[in-house]
């Protein structure tokens, strides 16, 4: 989820989304937990749709003990609904099979949409226990549903005989349903189904465990110190934040430096003490490889996941998991994705090497001619170089990026100017945490579009990164409007202090709201193919495109105001800052390129090729990066495999390239806005009509062409857009 050298954010869907009765459940869960204290179903809040506006979750009446009984009942009810379909003696039709399948699982969908989003945003120990039990149940039900031969036979009959008789969204739903079942093993011969089922269940356990370990490991790797001299370079507000974080974490020392989810840690740009920078960097990269304070080691999980995924792909007729996964994306083939990444690498490497050399030369001016640039030095000396060239520091601009102003006067204002949307905060709806805010989103004609929940501050119980998700999905068939939330992990300022955020965090807010716009402006019949329910290598485009609005002059001037005086950022400082955004841009692309490439490389392995143990896996990963020319001294992966949650704990396996792929789409779309006016509502309406409203109801390549006029995306525009020419 990033554009311009910036953010590549996690959209951490905890992945259980029951869509169209296809039950696209996450592969999560381990062992059972004690569910003896289950509440009776008579007062379970998930029995019926919420009576709150837009079916918003009634968090005031949802208790942890409600979830397991609701999951069980939801599965029971959907099992009955599926049986009614398969027991139907009439010849299978769209109306008697696909429609009731789409309608099935309403209760299970309600509880899944709340629980798995809640456990991502506020994953307490109690909820993790529930997740363990629920995930195993859901994985088993997922297998039962997807491998229901009688159901699949009906779907296949309709697909084979009636597809051409259907049009529009009906046809799109049938295609999506059939391919979903096919992708999940329904077409397997009987002798392969049991193995497939066992693999799916085990993968569910492993990916859940990976996600749990990563959250705990990140918290455990907090860097502590009593020596303020080690923190030289931090601003007064940063020191106050470190003291506050220490207090909240048991005050093992006076100061606590809390890690973010990525490899590089933003705090290293400010730390003058090189030894402390190295300490922070090592805490980051060793958080889950067995060498960190946490003791966590995810390599055994990774190797088993990789082997099982590879075997699963073989069962489905593919040579490896990458081929299987990419078959269902815009890229289509493993070759197409690899060719794209190779093309980027060839254009990028000379620029990257020159950039790293320039940073090292700059550092040697103060550190001596024998100084060798290390990964923990890059952010620090890049910041110094930028300050030397542009004559400002990040501390100079930080007072102009107050979170609430960025949200209301930036993110919301851009949506108002481009699309005519307005936002009204409301205080009558219950929330799951004190810092969550809720807004009604209104269309330009004054009609309500849905609800928007904002949850921006870090909690130790929150999954790392930033993401968008939905409690309720738009569907004219169901009569529902979207209820959407954005989550981030920004440090909350001490009481009485302003919540100032970095430029990177500013663009992240625009990015995640771009996903939200994709959901709010959806205008689709069926929830299964509505809004953001598109392939990975398309779904990131609206969010990356929306980042452009952060720098549109009218928008920027409206939100970039000093938190004390309300004065806009001075023109000279603004120009310097915006000019610097793309300064030394190669590093950001490089760390993403490595991560994207290695994701696919791991998933190109056959079961026999997967390294046998942790030591072999770590060595293979390093060797492969070296073979591909991606093992630079100072440019490191955005995520090393041991904490690559997108891939090993989430739904982006063999799909992390999507962030770069969709960035190309975003750049091409931005070119039309640039020509015709960023705040030209006619252009924005055309974008809404041809892309944002369509969900998965049309051919996405054709939708792209319809808006841009381009027959194919132009990848050559990416490097100039990033400032790499």
C-alpha cells in the first residue's frame, strides 16, 4: 500500500471473510480452548443483524463469551442452508443454487466480520484463546463446504450450461463462485480430497500461530535504556513518548523504544548514537529468528507452511504455489510477475548503487574515509543529507502534521473536493476502544453512504501495520451499506500533547482511506463481488492512487497547519519538504523489490525443495538473494521472512508484488487527473463510475482502459513517478 517512496502498509485482514457462502476463511487456528462457559443462544447478539444504524456492531452488548456459541450456531445454520440447496430435486439453476448460496451464512458472516477484525485491532489474551478454537472450527467448516461434491456438481452444471445465458453481475457472481470452489479443491478427485483437507487444516493452525508469534515478538523486542545520552538526537516530544511508552510497559527502564512492523525503524533517523541505532536495528531483524530477546523463531513455521502450500498446489494441478496463486490474479502467471520485477530491478540497480554510494560519501565527511555504510546508518545519514541539501529537518515540518487536522482537513477534505462526500462525526454508537471515532459518510446528494470508524493509535494488543476492513459490505441485494474501519499504529502523545505524525504516516492515512473509498463508492448487487473484493494486484490501486491527494496544493494547504497557531506551513518550507519527498528514493523501492521477489521465490519451490530446517531456510534465503543480485550491504528487505506477516500469516502469499504492480496502475490513473485537474469532479466521477463502483463485476483490465484510454498499463512511468529516472 504505498506510493512515491513511502509507505507500503500492511492491510492486515485477519482473513476470515465469509463471502457469498463460499466461506473464504482464513487459515488460522491451533487447539481448542475451554468453552464450557458459553452464553445461551437466546441472548446472543449475533443471532440477528444489529439494529444499530447500517447494522453497525453493537460493541456495548458484545462480550467475549458470545463468540464461540455464535460461531457454532452460524456453522450449524449454514450447514442446514447448504443441505437445502443440495437436497433440491429440481435441476440446478442460478436462482435455486447460486442465489441461496450467496444468501447463506448470514449469522456466521456477522460474527466472523466482528471477531476477526476485533482480534486484529484489540487482540487480548482471552480473544486469542477464542481465535484458536474458532479458527479450527472455521477451517474444518471451510473444508466441508468447499469439498461438498453435491454442491459443486450443481455449481459446475450451471457454469457449464447456463453461463452464456447470464449477464452483468449475475454472470460475474457465477464465474466467481465456480472459480472459488475450483481454487479451493472442489474439482479434486476423491482420493486427493482427504489430503487436501488435512493440509488446509494444518495451514490454518500454522498461519494463525505465525501471526500470534509476530505480535508477541514485536512487543518483546522493545529497546530499553536508562541512559538519555544513548538517545541523543531525539526531540523533546520523542523523549516524552519514550518515557510514556516505558511507563505503559512496566518501566523496565526510564525509556522504551517501541518497534514498528517493518525492518527499518523510523527512530533510527534521529539517533546520533550509532551503537544505539545498531541495537534498534538488531532488535528489529532478530525479533523472530531465535536470536532476539523474545526467543521466538518462526523459521520452523515458515518451512512447514511453504512445504504444505507447495503440496496443495500440486494437488490442484500446478507446479508450485506461486503458479497456483498468480493464476487467480491480474498478472495471471508466475512468468508475468517475475518479468515485471526483473524489469524494475534492471532499471533500479544502477540508481540504487549510486544512491548508496552518495550516502556513504556524505557520511565519510564526518566519520572518516574508512567508514562503511551499514543498514542501521541509511535512514540517519539520508536524513542528514536531505537536511544539508534542503536546509530543513523532519522536526521542522512535524508541528504542521497534527493527526486530527490531517484526517478532517486533509483526508476528508480531499474526498469532499473530489467526490463531493461529507463526514459527520457521531457519538451515539458504541466502539471497541476509547480512541475509536465514528463518522457518517454522506454522498454529494446528501444521502448516506455508510459509516467510517477511525482507530489510529498503537496498542500492544493491536496487530502491527495499517489496514482497512469492513464490518458490513455494500450490497443492493442484501440492502446493506458499508461499515468500514481504518487501523493504524501511531504512538499516542502523552496527555495534553498534540498527536503529531510523520509525513509517512500522513500518506498512510490517505492510503488506507483510499481503500475505504473503494468500499464506500461501491455500487454492486452481490457482496461477494462488491467493493474491495478484487484480486490483490488490483485492490491496492485505489489506495495508492489516493496518496496523491496528500500533495495536491489546495489539500496540503488545508491540513498542513501548525498545531498551535493554525498557520499554514510556510511556502518555502512546504516547497523544500515536497521536493525532498522523492529524495534518495531508490532505497524504498529496493527494500520492497527484495521482499516482493523473495516472496515469489519461496513459493516457486516444490515440496522437496523447501529447506528442511531453520538453519537451512535462513541460509537458502540469503543464498537466493545473493544469486538474484538482491543482497546489498545497506539495502535490506522491507520484511525478512521471519516477520513477513503479509506472506506467512496473511493473504498475500506470492502476492506482495501487488504493491508495485498496482502502483503502476495508480501512476497511470494519476496521469489523467494531472492532465484534467486533481479536483475536477467530472474526472473523479468518471473514476468512480468506471472503477471504484465496479467491484469485481467487470474485467478489471477493461475498466482500467475505459478510464485511462490506455490499452495496457505503462510500467515505464513508475520510476519517474518515484523520482528515479
